């Protein structure tokens, strides 16, 4: 299939592009490189530097390319930042995404796969979080993603474009060639491994007074290759849908630190700090629909395997993509 990948130079977009190329698809990566990296563009893909906010340019590119499918990874994704600058999130994650949906419709794209998030659920009313659980986001990041899920629902009904909204839980892991490189880095696993690399003295655990067995927050860490597998399955799904992508296993911050100690052999000192605003105690995916309708099944259910993949990537890229 000829696929237009918006945000294909980012963390998850680069790994998915590689996966699609490995499975014989033709990939064009469109990325502003604001948070993405040129070095994360697979050399087999066509690369176009551009911003989804530039509607006329985007329309032109998509009409010329005659793509069969769109995958949309291009978004801002920091909860804390979204609480300080909501407009930045709604402009990019909603307005620019609408440009992409319009361009997809006008250029005759048949299938649209959207990177949504567990943050659309807010403080979930049930655990595990099912695909049908009520979505009540508690920050502009989650709200911007939920708004675009709704845009897609209407575009599908009105224009007939098929879509999948894939709600990632905690994306983690690396492939041989592509990994996580954010600046600043805020995510747990990369920060823990920076301690093991000697770049930080310790990891600050954001609160150990949650109502969980060891008091630290529980998350569902899902390998980016499992996300990639879901994207490819979503391309071929017979109808539109919303799917939760997680393993169904929750791991606490302390359990992740312990697993990283085993993988790296480093003691990884920790300090307990205050809670981080906006962190729900537990986020665990129920992915029944993804499993049933997409035939998706995660293969990396073990935290150690996920951490090992990142550790291996860091041996080759100790400073991420920067030289
Ligand atoms: N976390 C932490 N220390 C850090 C970074 C994260 O204790 O330096 C915790 C955070 O509070 C959350 C979990 O690790 O409970 C995962 O956080 P991350 O930012 O990786 O992903 P999120 O769950 O926010 O999407």
C-alpha cells in the first residue's frame, strides 16, 4: 500500500514506518522536524519536510502522491506542557489534524489510522479501561486527542473514509534502529536508563502514597513494535473503530526500576518526591476489541524485554540521535 505517514520522524512514527517498510509497503514520511529527527527517517522512505499547519502545501503534496492510507503520528504529547499552553495543543493536535483529514478526503485516501491515547480517559471509572469506558480527559492533551477522535467519526460518517483511533497506553521500547529521543526527556524508562548510563545521579519517583500495592503509580507499558503491528492490522480492518493498545498488565514505577536494575546491573538510586500533577494512580488497558476485531496480540508482554530493547539501542546511540 502507498502510505502517507505524518510524524514519521518521531518516536513511534519512525518505528511504525520501519515496520511498514519491512512488510512491503511504500512509505512517505511528512514531518516538520520540530520534535522529530531527520536521523529517525528510514532511508527507504520518501521524506517531505512540512508542517500540517500549512494546509495548501499539504493538500498539494497529498493530491500529487495519490496515497491509499494515512497514518497520523504528528502531535505534541506532553501533559504538563498542555496544562500551561492549551492553545498550542488544540492548534496542532486538532486544527492541523483537521487539515490532514481534509487532505485525506480530498485526495481519495481510503483508510486513516490515528494515534490516540489513554489520556482521553482521564481518571478512569474502571480498571482495566475498556474500549467502551467513558472518556473524560483531565488535561488539554487528552482533550485535543479526544476531539480529533470525534472529528474522524463524523468524517467517516459523512465522507465514508474508514478510520481507526488507536489509544496507546505507555509506549516504550526500541527497535534495532529507532528509539526514544525527546528533549527534554520526561518519560520513565528513558530517564531510568539515563541513570544507568551515568547521565543522572538518581531517579525521582513521583509519589509513593498512591492506592497501589507499593504506593507508586501503575502503568501498562506497550512495546512500539506491538503498536506498529496494530497499525498494520488497522489498515486492513473491514470497518472503523476505536481500540485500546496495552498488554493488560500493570507495572508500578518501583517494579520498572527493579526490572531496569536487573537488565543494566546498575543500582539505580531512587528518591521519593511529591506526586506529579495529573497522574492517575492506575492506567491498565482492556484491549478486547483490538484483539477481537483487529486480531491483534501484543508479543512483548515482559517489562524486561522492553527495557532490554531500549538498553541495546542506547549502546549504539548513547546520546540518542545527536552526534
Ligand atoms: N515517573 C516518575 N519519575 C519520572 C518520570 C515518570 O516517577 O522521572 C512516573 C510517572 O509519575 C508515571 C509513570 O512514571 O506514574 C510513567 O510516566 P511517563 O511520564 O513515562 O508516562 P505517562 O504515564 O505520563 O504517560
